C-alpha cells in the first residue's frame, strides 16, 4: 500500500511538472517568435531546461515506484 501512495504522489508530481514544462516551452517559443532580446530568451531557455530535467526525474521516479509497486503487489 505504501508504494501505491508513493506512485500516486510521483505521478501527480510528474503531471504537474510536465504541464509546467509545456507552459514554459510555450513562453519561450512565443518570446522567440516575437523577437525578444537575447537575455530574456536565455533566461526562458534555462528555466525551460530546468523544468524539463525535473520532469525527467519525476518520470523516472514514477516509473520506478510503479514497477516496485507491481513487483510487490502483483
């Protein structure tokens, strides 16, 4: 039961970080399309990359907790 809760929390974190990543990607793409200055584009790109890395870590955590849960609970 503990791994089910851990998987659920990891799943929620992954979904939230993925949605945040999509919004940051949209913000970066719109700024690039509108010709924003280089400093703003660099900052948005760093934020997007950071959120992408967090999303990848959350995905790995979610997959690992799911596999452990399935191994223990069938």
